[in-house]
C-alpha cells in the first residue's frame, strides 16, 4: 500500500451516537443469499425487523484485530431498555443470537452480526436507589465477524420490513407479529 495523501480537518457535521435500533433473530443464510457491493448491503433475504426504543446513548464498538488466523472485527452493543410489563420474559434474549440494525444520527444504517450473529451475552435488571436512577434492563450483545458491518442505503430495498411495534416474544424467543399494538409476551 502506498500512502498518497493525508486527511484534513473538515466541518464538524458528523454527529456521534445511535438514534434507532432494530433487532431480529439470527438465521444462517448462505453467503450467496447476502449480496453486497463492497461494504454496502444490496440484498438480504426477506426479513421482518423489530424496533426497540432504548434509553441513554448507545455506543456501538467495532474493533478490528488481527491474530494468526487473520483479521477480524469484535463487536459490542450495550442497550438500556426501560421496565415495561410487556418485557417480563426478557430473559429469553439471553444466550441467543441476533442481528442488529442501527441508524446513526447522521442517517446511516449499519447491519451488525451479518454472517455469525451477535450473542446476547448479558442481561442485568436495575432498579436504582433514587427516583432519578435508571430502572430497567441492560442488555449487551457481542460478536466477532470476519468482515466489518455493512451499510444499508434503504431498508425496504435491501429486504427488510419493520414490524412497527406490533409483535410479541414467544417461549422460544421468536418474535411474532400481532394484529394491534398488543405487546404480550407469551410463556
């Protein structure tokens, strides 16, 4: 590689942080079913995605590392979800694999856990000790991929449809769409 130029400091128009998150269960697909153009997802098998509203700021960490096996990316995504009666069985997330789509504050979509998935590694319930403390769940998703996360130009064109909050979680941890905004979680 030949270095042919530097990077100049531009305008401060690049906002940090995530504005929306969608989760969906990891399903193993052949690599030929996931079509990319360089680092942009072009086509993904038709999939329903589920938006989760979170508290605070989400700091997605994707770190490239290298060992004797080659280069890889470590991914960590912590989420804070508020306590709601409809998520009493949130423990079904623990030790299950997911894919996550994040929309950053610059309007860019990224797909994490594309080929291997992200494991819901930890789940913590917090009540806090004062009225202003956080009361809810902390979930941490981690994974390791051979390639970095993919950008998505348009969710629908890529093959995703948003469940628009009409879903429930079954005993097996699967998401099921409901007819209205009923957030029941079945056992």
